[in-house]
C-alpha cells in the first residue's frame, strides 16, 4: 500500500509539473505571437500635420488603388479614388479580399486615427489588436516614414466615402488562427531600416525607398517558400504570381531580366507600360503602371537607378 501511495503521489507530481510546463509554454507562445503595435493607439500627436498633396503621391506610389478600388462593371473601369475594396487575392492558404479603406465611418476607415493607420502599415496590426494577414504587404510598408503615413491619411480623408461592406476572407483551418501569424512574423517580418551603401547618391536612396518600401515590388517579384515567406536569396528574381495564375518577371540585373535596360528605360516603362523592345505590359503590372504614371519623372528615374544596383539573379525554375 505504501508503494502504491508513493507511485500515485509521484504521478500527481508529474502531472502538476507537466501542467505547469504546458502553461509556461502557452504563456510564452502567446507572448511571442501577440501583436505589437508600434504606436500607441491613443497617440494624438500624429494627428498634427499631414499634407494631402504629398499624401496623393504616397497613395499612388504605394499602389493602394490596385487592390482597394471598388470593382466596376465592366472590369478595368474602376475609379482609383473610390476605395470600397473587394479584390479577390487567391493563394495557397485561401482567398483574401481587399477591405474598404474609404473614409466611410462604418464600412471603411473613417473612424481610424493616424496611429491606427501607422500600426496597420508598419506593424501589420489591426485596430482591434489582431494580426493582419501578409496578403496586405505590411512586410514592405514597415519601412515607411511616419511622415508619409500622416500624409497618406490626410489624402485618404479627402476621398469619397464608399458604403461597400468589406468581404470576409475565405481562409480555412489552421490558417484562420490569426494568433499564429505572430509566429510567421517572427520568421519573416523584418522592420530594420533599409540598408544603405556608403557614397551612394540621394537618387538611389530615394529609389530604394520607393521600390522596397512604398512600391513593395519584392512582394510580387520574388518567389516564396511553403510558408509564404519571400526567399531572401532570390529576392526580385521573379516567380509564380502570389495572387493567381501566371509568372511574375525577374527584375534583377540578370541579362535575361533588366540587365540590358538602362535606368531611363526602366523609368520610361513605369511611365508608359512600353518595354524597351516595344511590347505593352499586361496583367497586374498594367495596374502598377497606372499608379506609377502619377509620380514625377524624377521618382521613376530614381527607381530605375536603384534597380540598376541590384545583383544579377537567375529566375527560379518554372514548374513543368
């Protein structure tokens, strides 16, 4: 009997220890994966300032209309300044739908503060405190300047309110567990400042900011791993379209990519959609050109100058 009681006591202690370890592990997981805003939601200081004219350039450089413009009938006639959302973005994890970001107080972001917008763009955090899915390219917007966020909000607040309700994402288990996105961020979300090279020109610095942060070019022009993270060693080397069928082009300096293009060739393409050999851009890149043509020529040339500094990378193999 004494031996049996000792065994039972030992089992009880083991259960208590295992339960304690499980609680510690759960607490650590929650702590590691919970959303971390970069700006206090009640921070009113960001409400002071913001220039709508500058914000218009941020809006087009960031490609906001490409996803958030209210769909039209027939397609292709969308008003880029009516932001009711609704674009479907299929992926291996489910289908994501761009939300309404018009100033509508109920269905849009009319009640958002600048701090809310900053946390969405820079930290990937929803105003309710949950994680955004990285179908929203905050992994690039994370490098945005706060002054540009202020300017962007100033511009968004001048646009018409659209009463189109945002469509919920169609994402199944386990990808619908948003807390798990905190683990994804630990692996693939880098908010460190954009690197600079000693002695590079102000134009290249401007181009880097436009390409890597606002323009989020790598989000489409890079292959991804099975978890949806960009493969760093092949950044800008092209790959499967992350939002559907097709292939996104290599924009590195490989001879079969942009290696033979000049910075002026690249700038001209971004402004007109015409390639150096006379072809016309199509697909989702056509929408990008509609945004880029709104920018000053100096910004387009800066993007070209920066892209010319990238290494030459071979495109990943296409599936047969």
